[in-house]
C-alpha cells in the first residue's frame, strides 16, 4: 500500500509540473498585458518599454515561466499586473478568495454526497417503487437545469421569503447578495443565524446537480452490487438483509461514487464561478472573472495553479481511497 501511494504521489507531482508549464504558455501567449497602456493616446514607446521591464514582460516567455515557477516554490507568487489597479499580491488575493469558495464547495459537496448517496441506495433497494421513481425524476430535472438557472430561482424565492419574514415582523434571514459585510460575529445564536442565512441558497444551488449525479451513480452501483454472487452467498449464510446491505453490498457500491466525488470536486469550482456571480460572493469565481476581464496573467496563473492542484489532489485521494476499498487496484 505504501509503495502504491508513493507511486501515485510522484505521478501527481509530475502531472502538476507539466500542467503548470502548459498553463503558463497558454496564458502568456493569449494576450498582451500592456494592450490597454498602448491604446492610451500620447503614450511613448519609452514609457511602454519601462513598464514592460518593471513587470518583467521584456523577458522571453520561458525565462518568465522559470522566474514565476521558482517564485511560487519560495512563496512569492508575484503581484497583479493589471494596469490601473493596485499592485495586489497574488498569493494573499488567491488565498482569501480560496477560503471563501472552499467553504462553500466543501459544504455543498458533502451535503450532496451524503443525501445523494443515501437517496441512491434507498432507490436501488426499492427499485421500481414510488421512492425510486421520485428520486429518478428529481435527478433528471436537476441534470437538465443549468447552475445559473437554479441559482436565480433560489435567489428569487429567497427574496420572497425575506419579504414574508419582514411582513411578519421578523428579521430577514437569507442573504442574497454575498456574505455579511461585518462577517459572522455576535452571540452564538447570531453567528448561526448569519451563517445559515448566507450559505443556504448558494449551497443548495451548488449541491443540486452534484446530488443528482451522486444519487444516479449510487443507485446504479447498488443495483449491480446487490445482484453479485457474494451478496447471494451472504444471504445463503443466513445473514439479515440489513447485514447484507451494510456489511457487504454498500462498501463495494461506494467505489464508483468515491471516484466520481474526487473528479467532481474540482469540476464544482466551475459551477462556483457562476454561483458566486449570482449570489455576489467574492471568491475564486469572481477572481477568475476579474483576471480574465483585465487580462492579469499573474493573478490568472494563481487561480489556475490552485485549481489544478485541487483537481490533481482529489484525483490522488480517489486513487488511494479506491485502492483501500478494492485491494485488487494496488495489487494490479
């Protein structure tokens, strides 16, 4: 097991290095950070050259990549090169945005995995029942709806609920335009009230599609597992249906869901881009949009390398978890 983990870690590091190089080339060749400066009337070539030197843009792209790469290893991720903007440090900016998004994504994914896995397993155990049909219909409806559509619908109903609470003489609960400006402060009750109000709508929006996927994966996997020979053998030994399901079927049925969870976690960051725009969250999604609009390569590379690291890390965790649940993987 240890040798398998070491091998997978080394492969993941190699993939991340190659990905960082390719991403830097793509970002570096996709635009000109000085385009806005060059378009200004009255700007001299000397000013443009001086700005390029100060930002390190006068060097060949391979030299810039090596400078950036060694800086990342030493903790210096550079500064924003967007003209007209404050020279913000990339690492703190990405770190602050990541902390906002990671809280949202983790809560949404865990909620979707727990509920989706449970619903999928129950639907499989009660195949062709009303429960199965309802779960299947709900999953297909959520699959068909884009994330932004779910977000907008939730936001509209959230506003209506707040208006209803105000009419009843109560405080508005749901936050539809970003987390509270003052943060989650106050008494424990006030913190809980603000926290749930801020997270309910974007969490549901992000979790909806993941819930649909997890429930379908779990249902299909559970149906296949329940028809396997070892499950029939366990029943023949006289085990109760509860023991058969929990001790024999469920563990093996979790294999494909575990793998998909790791793959999906990175993909959810794409959904977070849209969700954060809908609900006004200043996280990784908003940072990406600003970096693209202003063509800020340093900030954009910060976003890309963090996202790539998260995707590769969760793929690594999926491989390790899969090998633990199924020893044939690491022995193959």
